[in-house]
């Protein structure tokens, strides 16, 4: 009998009754210790809220006894303040901006291989919201606010896109790595082999079955019915008849699509770069791609770095130049320093019309989103004129103040999908952690 019990204990391992009891006791002990700590933190927080001269002797003694908790709470408050300060947008004064842009012009003239890394900030003047700015898509969604639905097809390349294209034509910029999926660099005239759209392009769908991958450039948003891990669009490859997929890379995804991501081009150019100019990006995602920063090389052999962004970025400390300015403003001043004339964007000459694969008859009804067309869009393209920008700003402000009748929820496309999925998984994680705590 006794032998049988011992065997059963060995087989069941930690599942045996005494061990299970120990685990339960440890859990209960951990739970009560956690609760005790929470109570103490609450007590300390209440005392710290009082002015120093209003604290009783007992309260002062409590703070001394619980000095470790006091220090921890102070540390957390400092961290919160730091994050808050980093999220704030600051703008250099016009004089400071001029001085800094002069330095940037010099850096560009002296460089042999300059590469631009761009983020959502280069497209905000085209009425495309950024992600982490005060009115950014993710900031608003995280605050539970509505995000105005705009047709991204209506957006046109900004002065910054056109300026980068001009710099490329002049040989002052060799390559552009963009995190934007709006396709505006391609539409500015930048050739695809000088561009790495590392998170995809909303106008491009590909056939992954064909070798080399067959690329289909369209004049409409191909992401209408796609989302995280679901990339199949509503059309088929003309060569092999297999379904096409979009090229968008959401958070938590990796994509091996060759173009428009062009990682090979991004890596080769980062390797050859002697100057990297980061424009309109928080760099929170971009910094994780170590191959773009030559992190495997000593600091003195890495390219010079210039950061142009209204908010703090994690690369500010390594930059030889940080410009706190709006992209279009900086580009305008830079063009004037370099004596360059930036061409105005012209819708009829939009390269997308030439690059696009003509739709076959039965494909014309395969999408319901707006199509880019020459006829209707000239006035829509003027969104970045001053009056329209002001009007757009006022409309956004009204929406923020609670008049939600003018704004609709986020509509099909790639915007916000990654975040929505992330929030859901965060909620799930929190729920699981709560259940664990309650055990
Ligand atoms: Zn194919």
C-alpha cells in the first residue's frame, strides 16, 4: 500500500497533494503580500498629496518607515513626467531654424551618399494623420476618441515629398526609406529602385506565387478588405490566376515581399551612407531595424545623423543635428539654402497613372473605394493650401470637442488596424493577469 502511494506521488510529480498545498499557500501568501504593499502605497500617496507643513508627526514617521515605497513612487512620477515631456511637440524659432537648416544644407553638400528615412510627419500636410503626435491616429484611438475617416486616395504629395524628389534628382539624396504606406513618395516621381517602402504601399498588390513576384500597381486603395494576417485582395494574378495580396506590414508581422518593401535597397544604402536624415518620424519603430543604423560598427564609422521631428526621438542623443520643425517648413528653407526650385505636384503627371496595371473588365467592380482620377481631384489636392489647412484644423478641433456627427469611425484600409488588434491583445493580457492574481 505504502509503496503504491509513493509511486503515485512520483508519477504525479508536483500534482501530489502536499506539493499542491504548498503552491496554494505560496499563492495566498504572495497575494496577501501584494495587497499589503498596495495598501501601504495608497497610504503613502495620500500623505504625499498633503503640503509638507500640514503633515502630522505620525504621517512624517510613516514616510520615514516606508522610505522605500516613497522613493519608488517618486521614481515612477519622474518617469511619467519624462514620457510626458517627450511626447510634447516643440518648435525651433525661425532664426534657430534658419541656422540649423544652413548646417543641414552643408551636411548634404559635403555628403557623398545621403539617405533619407521618412515617417508619418512628412505626410501630415497632405491631411494624412500621423500616429503618435497629439492628434495622431493611435493617440486618439488610445484615448477612445473617434478618428476622422478621410480617403487617403485624395491626398497628394506634399512640398516635402516633392522636395525630396528634387534632392534625389540633384544627386543630393541617393535613397529614401519610408515607413509610410500612403504611396506619396512614389507619386512624387521618386523611382521605385531608389525607394524602400518598408511597411508597404496601399496602391500595390503582388502575386507571391510568381517568380519573380508579379507587382500590380493600382490607382485605388487595395487594402479595402485586408487586415492583420489577412492580406488577400479581391483580384487574381494575370499570369498564374492565384489570388493577389496587399503589401502592408502591420505591427507584429514580418513580410518577405520584395517590392515595394525593397529591404535589399535599404540595407545596401544604409551600408553606403555617410549621412542619414530622419524626417517626421518618432523613430520608435525604425530604431529597431539595426541594419539601418550600422549598430555593428563603432560610433565613429557610422554615418552622421540628422533628426527632423517636432517630438523627442530615441536617436536625438546620437544626432549631430536635431531640428525641431515642421517638415514642409524645413524643406522650404532647405531648398532656398541650396538654391533649388521645388516642382509643384501635378495630378495629371502623377506617375501612378503610368505605372498602374490596367484593370481587366471583370476587375472594375472588384473594389468600392475611391479611385485616383485626374478629373475630380485638382481641388481636393489643394488641402495643403493655408486656408484648407486652417479649415481642416478647425474641423478636427470641433470633432475633438465632442461634435461627433461630422466624423465617422475609422473605415476600411490599413490605418489603425494594427493598433486595434494590439489593444485587444493587451486587454486579453490584462484579463489573464487579473485572473492569475485572483487565483
Ligand atoms: Zn502569379
